[in-house]
């Protein structure tokens, strides 16, 4: 999983190695599960020595926790960037964030599958970290909703925390359904369908 933008001076060798390990881990865990995936397999898939894994991460659990932090961080940055760009250029920031979420999931389907699965597990050592980074993503949407309410764009009756969480959840679940069961549909098609839903046009309102 790449960063959303290049770091000053280019990525360091360690950053590049971590990217390889993230890619290897997310692919293997998506294929066979966390428990069944070994550090040896991750190292082999990444094309590095086993010691390199432990040099960068204290354990497999730490690697996976950092993978979740890294991936959700990229999603959060994508949502924030879409909202800020649309604020400058005009248009619906909520709709722009929906599209940004779909683009992210289209690019990282294996990570998204893992992320959604882990949200339902409460016995993992990284659960507290996952809740924190999830809230960071949801907070971006909350901020847009609160600003919209202040400017009369949205109703004052909107339950901001629940609505923000519902929007993020809608995009995640709809996109996973798209990638798993309706892969023939284009991103534009899925985005248009979700936009119609958000605009209330499913019920026949104009």
C-alpha cells in the first residue's frame, strides 16, 4: 500500500521495506487469515529475510496493527483531501468523500476486507488502535456535516456522529458488495447509485 503522496526527499529504504511487508501481509492474511499466516510467509512474499520483518516490527501482531493504522490513515487522508478540494472548487463535499472512499476501496480491496472484518472482532490486541484510527476517518465526515449544518446545507436535526458513521459504513459495505458480487459495474456506476441514495431520489423525491 503506497502513501497518498511522496515524502520530502523521497521514501527512505526502511519506508520502502515496510511498504513491501504491508503488501505481503495484507495479501496473505486476506487469503488465509491472520492465525494461519506466518512471519516466514510474509518475509518470503515480500522478498526479504525473516530478520527484516522483526527489525521493522516486534511481532506479527505489531505488523498487523501498524498495517491497520497505515491503511486507515490513507483512507482518512483521501477523505480529507476530497473534502478540501471540493470546498475550493465547489460541489458536494459529502458526495466527493463518497467517491474518494470508493476509489480507495477499488485500489485496496484486500485491505478493506480485512478492516471491515476486524471491526467485528473484540478480542484482538489491536482493537483499541483500530477504534482510534476508525474515529479519525469518521471525524473527517463529522467535520463536514457540522460545517454544512452551520451554513444551512444540512438540517439541524441531523445526528452528526451516527450519520457520519453510517456514511462511512455505507461506502465500505456497498463497495465490498460491488467488488465481490458485482465486479462488472464501473466505479462511476456505483458512485452514481450511492449519490442517488444520498439525494433521496430512491424514494422518488426530485
